[in-house]
């Protein structure tokens, strides 16, 4: 897969290119709130995501420098995911959007999906 490098109309366009897709922002949230996670933990924490889509989204996020993937040479192999500094800074940038969304949920009476297993 070719890394996304623009051209972009503006900074919002460049940012949305990195977080496009339903699951990337939720992976960022999950890693922010729970720290280092194994693949199965991420999948349980994001009900509804398929294994194929989660693998694809994690690869793209790793290529974009948002997520660190660490493989431990064990049998069976253990793989852990965590946020990079770049991922942490994106989460900080998204916090105002999250607050806006929380207020919208309250205003329209939207239900919140129950948290996944930790």
C-alpha cells in the first residue's frame, strides 16, 4: 500500500486522510484508554470490527506512524500495539471533536454502545 502523501486542500483534509474509516479513531481511543493491547484485546474492545478490517486499519495506522506494533519472539508469537507520540498527539487533537460528539449524543438522546471487555 502506498503511503498517503497528499496533495491536500487543507490541514483538515490531511488529518481526515489519516483517521478515515470508522475503526481508526476507535482504535486510537481504545489504546489511549487502555494502553498497550494485544490484537484479541483490541478486537474485543471494538465489537463489530472484523479481523480482516482491524488488521488492515492497524497496518495503515502503523504506516502513518500512529501505532507501534511490537512482536515478541515467543511461541506462540505475542504482538502488542501501543500509541506512538504521533498517535497521542492526534488523540489530543481529536478530544475537542469527541466532546462535541458527546454533547450531540446528549442533545439527540443517542444511546452509547457498551464498552468492550478489558
